[in-house]
C-alpha cells in the first residue's frame, strides 16, 4: 500500500524531476562537505585568484598573465573584494556551477529524447571522476561549460542573440570554448527544415546567414570590452593574448609520444574512469542513423558540440585529461542515449534485460570507486608546504612586491607579484627585467624542466645569479625565498 502511494506520488509530480533534484542535492552535499576540508591550492588556481586581485586593485596587488581569460578572475576578484575567505568561497562557486551543469544536461537531453535518457545523462556526467574531482578546483573548465550548455539550449530554442551572448561568456571564461561558436554556426548552416524540397534551399541558406549574424552580434557584444582592453594594454595588438595563449598548445611537459595513444588519449582515459561512456559510440551511430524516432536536426548540435572540442584537444600537443570536461557533457548525453536505446531494443526479453542492467551496475561501480578514493584524498590537515612556504608572506605580514617562480602564494597573500616561470629562456629575461621592482625573490627548483644540455646549464646559471644577487631568508626542500637588499622603493 505504501509503495503504491509513493509510486502514484512520483508519477503525479514527474519522478524524473524529483530524481534529478535528489541527484543534484546528493552532489551538493558531498561536494560542500569536501569544501570544508583543507583545499591544497594548485598552480593555476592561484594564478586565477591573483589575476582577480590584480583586476580589482587596478594592478596594485596580484599578478597578470596575458594568456588567461578574464571571466573567472572577475568572479574570484569579486569574492576577494567582499573580503570573503577566497579559497573556500571560490570552491563553493565552482560546485554551484557544477550543479548548474547537471541540470542543463538534463534539460538539453530531454529536447531530443525522453526524461529517462535525460536523467541517465546527468547521472553519467556527475559520476564521471574527472568532473567529480575537477568541480572542486578553482579552474575555468566547469564555469565555461555552463555557458556553452546554456548556448546549446538557447540555439535549440532558436534564441540566437542570447546564444551568442552565452558563447561570448564561455570564451571569456576559457578561450578554447570559443570553438563552440563554430559548432553552433555550423549547426545553423546545415539545419534544414525540409531537406527534400530543393526550392527551399536558397531560402534556408539566406535564413541561416541571418541567424548566424545574430549569433555573432551577441558574441561580439560580450567580447568587445576585452578587445578594447587588449588594444589599450598591448598597444594596439588586439589579438596578442589569444596568440600568446595559443603557444601553450605545444606544452612539451604534457606531450604524448605514442601516436596511437595520442589519438585516443581522451576517449581511452575517460572510458577507463567511466566504462559506461563507451555507449557514447553507440549513441553517435544511432543519432546519425535513426532519423525518425527523435528530431535529427536537434541531435546534430550535440554531436557537433562533442566533435569540435574533441578534435581540437586531440590535435594539439598539450594533453591533459581535465580538458575533456569541455566535451564530457555531450559524451554523457550520447552515452545515455545509446545505453537507453539498447535497453529499449531488448526490453521484451527479460533475461537479456536483466543481464544488461547487471552489466550497467557493475560498470557503474568503477567510477564510484574512483570517486570514493578521490574523496578521501582531502583531509582537514594543512600540508607543511602550504603552511610554511605558500603562506610565508601572509604569516610574516610582508606586503612588498615579489618576483616569483611559483604563484601559489597569491592564494593567501595580497602582494604585487611579478613572474619568471614560463620557461628557462623567459625566466632569464623576466628575472633581469623585474628584479629591481621586487623586494623578494621566490625560487622553485622543481618548476623548470630542461630538455637539453643548454637549458640545464641555463637553469643552473639562473639559480647561481639569484643566489649571488639576493640574500637567502628561507629554504624548505625545493623552495627558496630571498630578500633583494638593493630594493629601496
């Protein structure tokens, strides 16, 4: 009797929405609980926090890197300006963006399929270890896909101007997400309301160009302030930050030598973490072959939103699994579609249906186990490196400018910071350029990898110069902090 009442209640109030709310609630509870543990700030997180401080202090505090988009720093800087504990509240912000993504995946999937598939897509996304882990980090990927998912939803609703607005927001969050602009414009161009009627082709092309123009207008309105800022800051070189950022596509630190593994890196690594994503290949096949069951046109945007960033990150040298978050939502949608359709085809055969459900549950245990292990990594104990090294300037109330080979201190200290950490040749140049501007020099011997004998010699020379021109005041393992006794400002 009680079971029947619960069932009728769920049917009355749309059980898929209730299940989605429960899924998001569980995600939020787990992640917020994690946020109360010690957050070991990593390199890129500290840089984004530092840029946020730089923006809101008008360059008096923090750091500036031309290769970083300003979207996330604007949000982080606002938290800092409100005098909130920036690491904790920044992580909460990332978690909220993650929750938005879960909901948007459900909404978009429901546009071309059913509510069961939509719920499954959200589930596959949230249990994928790369998302579950990265959604606690203060990085650009999770906020950027919030904007692109909104853009995909809006283009399905034919709200083209707002589509451009949100793609612009994604670009300001993370420059490579601008590739979704090409995917959306391509989708609009190939989308045909009536393919069989040849007389409508010219009319369709004309309308497609009009719609693309509207999208581009919204996009340009959002990025125009950035272009103006680039023109002013880089003396007329409007595209300089984008060109500079593109150079990091060839980061040799993350190069994969094996050509086969290089080609299938993202797919193989994602499937290792969440084997259920392999159903995405079936989903793509069904998407492209079955044009009758659901809207073929609407399904194409999901395929293109997956393929465009996937091809981009596959072709560049720099391979990092965290990049896959940017196409994971669409792979999750396709995997949900593929697995649901397979189940639907064997639904009349109870034995096969039972085997299929059992296989899915077994495979689901893989990402859940990885997530559980990752969840235990965080503790409430601060590491000695964070307490003594990264917080050195905060602990000693030092506020004079710093020249650093490691930006992590920016997460804790409000100081003007210059960097000399891109690579060994650039480090030599920047050290000489900014040394007189800094009262302290922070050096990390582990950061500078050398790929040939000359670079190794240059690295040794750099350290010798630093030691000869400054006085050592702190050393722990690979970290050295010097005071520049010639600084007199």
